[in-house]
């Protein structure tokens, strides 16, 4: 399962842009070519919210959940991970995108502090 988080930034919402998550679509197509079943949740379009997405992920119960994050959405992406891990503590979660690519240590630190440690 791949998730595009809701972008809550004022600039994006004032402009009213809702663009398809091409990054996740490319990744999903590559995974499907390798015989994986892929579902993409575009919450920037659907606006289900963190808990709505977490409930859907719990119902589907995937083996792996990947989420993308820009600097503008990193905190929201971590909220999704926390909500999903609260419901499915053993699911493998992966975070990628521009923010984790350019600030990997900061992303790991934020994830550790905010959402990824259980027990």
C-alpha cells in the first residue's frame, strides 16, 4: 500500500492544486511489474484524514505500507505512520520522497521521536 498524505499547507490550499501522486504511481507500476499487488491512497485528493486512512489500511491489512513526504508534509506523514502502527504494530512502514531523501538523519530522528518506537 502506498499513501500520498494530505498537504495541509496554506500555499497549496490557497492555490487549490490537487495533482496526482506521479511518484507513487511510477513506484506502484514498477511493483506491479514485479508481481506485487499495489493499492494507492491519495489522501490529498480523498481527504479521509489520518484516522480514516488508518482504518482503511487496517481493513486491508497490507504487508508493507509506503508513504511519501515532502518537507511540507513530513509531520503529517509521520502522523499517518503513527496511526497505522497503532492499529497494525507489525506492518512494515517505509517513508520516502524528497524530505527523507535530502534529510535522512532528521527524518529517522523525527520518526523515532514521534511514531516508530513501540514497547
